[in-house]
């Protein structure tokens, strides 16, 4: 490949174990040893000169860009390098790890190597105005800084980055570019794409050291929850004294045959796509939450029993459809429910939780169920064995 080179670990991050501008065999051997402390496999690349840029692409669209600069100090003609580092680290914006918008500069093996190459120590005094880079990488996590350059990125570079995101298949990615001038096309100025990051940091864009802060949270939220689309999955809640489990299973089967990935709860257990994941009476709010938290479920059918409602509520704020099969004098005398009217009041909680655009489906043959309309502000539907019922 020819010198100069870059050696870095295959699965490293935050610039750990990376050595740039390797110009001799001896430097290459040393850089290999440093990289192998992080990974068994090491990448060798051509060293590209220029400025380090991070391009953020969200939902395959260019959002913003920042020019990154390695951790550095400026000499004043009287302070030692360590004293200059201490002054930089006293900036209230700097902290440890990711606790603040900037990270404190840490003197590590890379810093000591740079000082040794320049025949300097931490006690050396730099000339006034002399800039000394203390890291070979421009990561914020190693003390680097960032300047927003969103408004000057050349349209070709924007197109290239959006195309890269599509080719790699990452809806959120950070593309690292080394180029002398991001306002010129990479193909004409001799820059290069260094890497594509699957989990890019947002700090340099939200709170750049210099330049305009960018709102990168909004496009992420808009991608996950497109404006105008529902962020909730359909929920059908089934309650009553008898027939809840059978009704729940029938509805779940209908939804499954329509192509949905269904999660449902019954007195038998919790089922995710027809696989029982928990056995036992699972008709309470904790079981409902189990289904609603499952990332593979896109349709929930929840058997909702009296005990769970009285003990801890429903496990959801609203449902799209609430079904009440019937109310009978079973389980009276428990938790203060002593009359069938009290029981009906408990069951009514399910249909009262139906969204205004949803349906409360009730048994017209059961007087107490049919009468559950006083506190409803949703649509209503009835079912009956009597085709002539009014």
C-alpha cells in the first residue's frame, strides 16, 4: 500500500487503538501492538490527509455535519503542557465519559507517544501560540472538539452520503469523511470516506463547540413515529363472567389469519404468535404489559378479569375495542364486590377505557351489560341471540 498508513482494530470504537500517519516499519509494528490490545484483527488503510468530518444521515436523509478536531492545547510561552491540559479540562463543558457535551483530555499511551515523537514531556513549555495535538483521532470521547459545518457541505457530498446509507442499509448512520474542504466534491479534492458508524453520537451536533446546534432528535422521532401515523398497536380487551377465554382465542385467531402478529392473554397463559411464553392465570395488568412490551407483537387481545382490575387496574390506558360477554353472580364477596351490580360496575371499566373512535361491544341479552352506556363516549355495538331485539 505504501506509507503513510493507518492501523486500527477491526471492532474498535471511539478511536481506541488507532494509530494514524504511520511512516516506517517500526511505527507499523508498534501500531499493530496497540491495535491488537483492542481486537485480534487489525485494519490497515491508506492515510488520508485533511480535516475530519462527521456526516449524520437519518432515515436516509442528510441531517447535519460537523468538522472534528483532535484534543489540543495552545502554548502561552510559560505554562507546561500538563498545566495547559488542566486549563482546558477546567472548562465546565468538559466531563468524564459522556456526562457532558465535551470530554476531559486524558493523558494516555497515545498522548505519551505523540510527546515522545516530538521530544516533549508533560513538563515542556510550548511557545506562545503553538498548537499541540494530543491525540491522533478527532473523537469527542477522547477530548476532541466539533464545529458545525452543515450549511457548507457540497451537494455531491450530501448525495454520496445518502447513497452510502442506502447501500449499507442503515437508517441512522454517521459517515466519517476526511477531506481538505467539505464544501468541494470528494471526487475532485482527494478526500475519502473513512467509515460508516451504526451508532453515531449526537453530542457534536446537539452541542457543537462552535457553530449552530442542530435538532437531531426530531428526525429520529419522525422516522420511528411518522407524523399522522399511530404509535400504538390495536388493543382488544375482553371481560365478562363467562366466555372470556373462548372469545379472546377466537378474536386472536381472526387477527392472526388477517396477517397480524398477535399477542394474547387468557386464564391459560400468555401467548405470543401462538407460542405460550407463560403458563397460568394471566388475565391481569402485568400480563397485559408483557404482551404490549413485546417488540414482535402488532395486535393485542387481552382477557381482562375482575381480580386484576380490582388489584391494579387494566395495564393499558385505552383500548380500541372493549367486549363484555355477560355478568353473573360468580366470585361475589371478594374484595368488596358483594352484589351483581357491583360486579357489573367493575366490568364496565373495560368499555369505559375504549377510545372515542373505538367500539364498546356488549351483550344485549344481559340487562346489566346492555346498561353500560352512561359513561361511554365511544361507539357502541351489541350482540344478541335474538335477531328481533330492539
